[in-house]
């Protein structure tokens, strides 16, 4: 705060009044203070009065996940908390909702509280805005989605490889007429799953133009409506790949609504609650959110403990779980490309 005051040519008390939004500060003075704060990457320290430890740590982490009501994000959160509690560290968690503005707001809120490290799932196209925090020494680990515009630790599932394996699994059953139901195209993991699925189909002799690709299905209802349209069309798919757990739920509703759940194959990316209790059970390429969360926590604590090695990219493998829906063969006479 003293540095901001010196750069703006004002008293420290004036800086405090501007930062805290107090009245009776001339607009020109406030502008100079805010400009100085931005140029110095200044963040107000909400804990300054309470920090007495020599390491200046708050024993807290900031965790940003896609949505706390998504079971996948909940499992990631729990794994990170389990790793943190043994070190006496609290985890502040916030939902991203795949909104870039909300991402920046949440990160700013974490930094105002002087968290010791950040574990982030992001939605913005570029995370270079976090570079000042890395220069300060704040450990940042990206989870589930890899960063752009910045070099930092990242932990993610094998999205490309898992989606490719799902395609190969369906191809081996004789399918040639496919539908791909994808999450938001702006999400890096969604693009990787689309790329992996379509490339594997291409290697299997299925032209990409023959695949019904529908994206930007961010919830179960949109996925249900999209698949219903395909099932009601003149050339419905014999096999469906749903690239996200909520999309899989919507696909299941559509298949059952049309009575097609026993003759249309379905493979989902990421597991679905009670998937093994349905008839047929739901075949999935399962992610391992517990491993993702534990690995991300290990990376952020390693950085806090002094690890200065180059940024690491950790890829966690996915697992094919066959339960029945992905093993349904195409109807007789439909195992060749139309």
C-alpha cells in the first residue's frame, strides 16, 4: 500500500480510502490511486491484520470447479480437501459455471483473501492474466482443463485417448452410423474429446461428414432434445457417444422416451450415478476425479514446499467400463456405411 501511495503521490490513508470505496475522494485522485494499484498488481490483503506467522501463509487454498452440483466436480473437491485437511489447510471452493467473467471474479476473490495456492478449472480462452501471480510465487495448478497463454502445472484426463477408445469400441461392434453429442465447443476438454472420437472414426473408415455432430449441449435437457431430433429423423444413428456426464443423462432420457435404449448403442464419457443399475447398464469411459484431485493437491503442496522445477503436465488415464449399452450391435443390414 505504501508503494501504491508513493507512485500515486498521495498518503497511505488515501489509498486505503480508495481501495475500500470510501466517499469524499476526488475523482482524479481516485483514478491515480487505481492506476498505480493496477500497474503494481496490487491486491488488498484482507488478512493483513491477522497474519503473524513468519511464512505469511493463510493455510488456505482457492479451488475453482466447473459446478459444485456436478458429481465429477464434487469428487475432485473431496479429493483435494482430503489431501489438504492433513496439512491443516482449508479449501475455499467456487463454481465456474463455464463463464469466463465468473472465473475472473472467483480468482480475484481468492486472491483478495490471500490464499496460499490456486487449483483452477477455467473457461476463458487465455489465462495469461494470472502471470503476475506466478511471478509473485503463488502456486497455480490447472485441473481438468489445460491452460492457455501461461506456463503452469496442469492435471487432466486423457480426453483425446479416451474418446478415441470409445469410437474404436463402437466400431468393433460393427457400427457405421454415429452421433456425437458434445459439451460447449469453447471448453478445451470438449474439443479434445470431439477430436479424439472423430479421428478414430476416420481411421476406422467412417467419413467425418457422415457423423451427426451436435455440440454446445451443456445440460441434460438440451442433450435430450438434440438426440430426440436425431432419433426422429430419416437416418437415425445406431451408436451414440455422449461426451459429458450430464449429456449422457439427457441421451438416456431420449433413448428411453423413444424405446430405443435396447437397439441403439451408447457410450458416455465420464461415469454416471446408478449407471450400473439401469437395464442395459451404461457403458462409459470413466474418468478418475479422485486421482485428478489428489494429484493436483500434491502439485500445489509441492510448490508450497519449495519445488521450483519446470511446470508439469500430468495426464490421468481413463477406463472403459462395459455394462451393456455400448455393446449393442447395429440392427441387421446396418453394419455398413449408408
